[in-house]
C-alpha cells in the first residue's frame, strides 16, 4: 500500500480535477491518501464553486484539507465550511513527511 500526499498548489481547473479524481481512485484501491490545497490553489478553488463541489463529493474518501492561514488571509474560510478542513499546513506537511508519505505536487 502506497502513502501519497497530494499537495495542490495549481490554479488550473483541469489539474485540480485530475488530482481529486486520481487521489480518490487510489484511496478506493487501498492506498493511504492525504490531500492538501495550498496557496494559489486555495484562492482559485474558493472562486470556483464547482471545484469545491467536486471535492465535497469525495470528501469522505480523501478528506481534503486547506491551509487555515491562507484562508484567513484571503477571507475565504466561509467558502470551505463543511467542505474542506482548515488547518496549519506546515505542521500537516511535516507530519506526513515524518510518516513516510510521498509528496505529489500538482
């Protein structure tokens, strides 16, 4: 079983959708998956409700997260309410590395 950490920084709809679909399929196959939206991707997703909805559809599988500090800075916390968990990204990334996850940046 692989341990994959999807680190989404792209502000591109196709790339974000690819990451959502690929990560949810890998989870279905039994891989351990973590999914973090960060930086430019976070702001972009907040502006595109269809991306939030696509993550909401698979949230039980991939449990998508976003950086609380970016959300607060851009005043977009409410856009992610009940869709993405907000948390300190640096700690989340460090813990994943310590636990042996391979980082996949998109």
